C-alpha cells in the first residue's frame, strides 16, 4: 500500500510538472477574440511614475479602447507611440486628459491588442517633455466570459484533478489485480 501511495504521489507530481503552462502564456488577444462589452482590466506600466489605478476596456466591433485613470495629475496628454514620434506628430493626434468625478485624470486610448507591449508617450506638465512608457493590458485580469470560447481557470483545474484521480484509480486497479 505504501508503494501505491508513492506511485500515485509521483504520478500527481509528474502531471503537475508536465502541464504545459507555456500554453497558458499570454499570446496577444485582439478585439475579434473578445466578446463585446466593457470590462475592468489591469494594465502593467513600465514606469512607477505612470501608475494606472483603474482601467475599463471597451470592446465594440473590431475595436478596443481603454479608459485609464492615473494615480496622479502630472501628465497633460498622451501619444500612442514613442516620445520621438510625438515630437513630430500634430497635436490633434494626442490624447488629452479628462477629469473624472473624483478629480482624477483619465485618458481614453486605443488598444491594439491585450498581452502585447504598446508604446505610449506621456507629456509631463512640470518638465514640459515627453516620457516613453510601455503599457501591457493584461487579459488574465478579464472576467470570465470576456474571451470568446475561453475556459475558466476553474474548468482547467477541475479537469486536471479529474485526470489525476483517473490515473491514480487506474494505477491502484492494476496493482490490486496483479496481487
């Protein structure tokens, strides 16, 4: 019986190590991969000075936009691209802040894809210059049902547990039959 427990434990550990976690690595998701709607989403910023405290992703047709709320009021406008590109761009291609009901600065920006680094230049009010930032809209923070045909993590976990239980049962059955 002790050997059976070791075999089952080893099988469980091997299964957990062999799960292709890389398959769950985030490849870019585009508007056509998502159901239409508005979703809360987390955004990773390359700079602690450009901290996004709230973000609502809107998916409509084949386009995505995000309304980002920043923690501070240091940036007057954003440009979707690099600071160098912003220098030669017209001012009407910039995205100016709007103040929300809490007095926070919000910016509505186009989102090309989730889980993909997007260049964003921010114009500092105090320093009067562009700062390069990179943003990643993180799909793993979307609610269940946002991704078309997506599986909930609970479905994956339950399936894994059932597979391990079936394997353990098969091993025990084979061992008992040999005796």
